[in-house]
């Protein structure tokens, strides 16, 4: 990218972030509030039936954060051109920058929500995990810190693996957004369709429940085919248990995401020139 393109991208991201929470009393606090309230409702409802064990609240929070990343990334990216129609009609710039800027909003939200995930992780270590270990919260936290320091190299690799997983998801989001941002200009119903799709996808992804608990059921076999479930499970293994898992699935997802990104970008370049006619 040229310097002016970078500056434009940063300005579009900054402007989009400000406008999204403009005239809101809580402002960008909604970025944290939405996943946190979702977490509280699902946690208290689900644990009232099945109990809380094996890092469940931490797994739940991470699953919600990553699912919201995909949801927001697709929705924001899909509306990238429509949301910036006023600028597109007046200013001559590379149109794909508008889509990238919109998807980067989801990345910013993800980074903020990972702070919330870290806080919940620490609270769980000091409460639930400490209770299971029969020690104080401070001692339980100190034990986790010592494990982190003692295995810093391996933990660093797991964190790197998590970053790679997020990067793969982002490439998939961006590739899909290039397709959808063109299609939605003429097919405005896509907005409502994808809202319904993501509602169904949430329950078809092992976020609230564990795949191992339903794998023998017909629904469990269907859920096992969901690639987002593999990614979320791999992220949980990396950040919570310090295990690098599902490398073969991650590699397949990487190939799919790269192919989708290349195809989406080329489709976008071919169709974007006539998009302004339908604003």
C-alpha cells in the first residue's frame, strides 16, 4: 500500500469507530457489554442444568468472543460499501479499502474483548479453580503464573498459534466480505438472511455446550462438520490448556481462506466499478 492509502484506511477505521458509538451514553463500552451480558445469561442458565466444570466459564467466554468476531466481521464487511456510499460517490479511492476498514472494526472489537476474556480467566483461576484445588485465590493465581513462566517458550508458541488461527479467520471474513459487499448492493435482503444464519450458526457451533457431550447424537454428528467449531476448539486448547491441536484442520482452513480471499478480491475488482449505480 502507498502511504496515502494507509492514511485513508486508518482514517476510515477511526471514523467508523467514532460513528458507530456516536450519541451513545456508554460509547464503546458496548463492545464489552454485549459479549459480557451474553456470557452471563448463557452461563447462569446453562450451569443451572449441567453445572460448571473444566474451565467452563473461560471456554464459554472465548467461544462467544470468537463467534462475535466472525459475526461482526461478516456483517460489517458486507455493509462496507453501503455504509460508505456517501464517501464513495464523492471521493475517488480504491474501493476495497472501504471493505477492509469495515472488517478491521471487528478486529478492534476482538482485541478489546480478549481483555475481557483475560479478566474472566483470572477471576475463574482465583475462584472456581482455587475451590477445586482447595487453595486460596492468590495461591491459585500464583500457581498459574508459575506455570506460565516455567513454560514460557511453549506458552508463547500456543499464543502464536492462536494469533495464526485468528488470522485465518480474518482472511476468511475478508474474502467473504468482498463477495457479499458487492451482492448486497442489489440484494438488500442479504442483511436479514445473514442475521438469521448467524443465529442458527451460534447453536450449531459448540460454544455453550461441549461437542464431546453430543457427538453420538445425529445433531452432534452434524455439528462436528462445522469448521468454526474446530477453530474455536483449537483456540481453547491453545489458550486454556496450552496445547496445539487440529493442525491438519487448521491447514485446510488456511488453504480455504486464502482461496476465498483471492477469488473474492478478484470478483470485487470486476464488479465494483458499477456498484455506485445501485446506491
